[in-house]
C-alpha cells in the first residue's frame, strides 16, 4: 500500500494566481453559491444522454418484421391503407 504523508501546517495550500473562481460564500438557503459557476457538456456526452433515454428495443417484434420483409409477407392491403390514411392526416394538419 502507498504511504500518504500527513497533512500539516508546514505545507500550506497555495492557490494559483491568475484567473480563478471567486471564493465560495454561503447562500441564504444554507448551500454554497458561486457567482460564475457553469457546466458545459461535450457533444459526446449529449449524445450518450440521448441514447440512454431511448426506449428499449422490442427484439421479438423487430425480428418478426425482418422475417416478414425477407419472405415478402410484410406488406398487406391493410398496412398500406393504414399508412396512406396516416399520411393524409399528417398532410391535412
């Protein structure tokens, strides 16, 4: 196991000079408040958040539709009529 040196007053913490956050102050609600706090998320993080919120894939349904498409039994008059009706409703709105 690695040794950890004890904390003592002989090694004070030095704050870097330059552009740094203002010291925290206690907010009226009892929490810590900083004037300029902000958070930025990368494009990858935003994409991962969207992926996490996608509904679960119904693999049985997907496999069933794939097999119906493969053997040319997917399209039926009822499905075509329902699709055309749905398109007309969207176009009328």
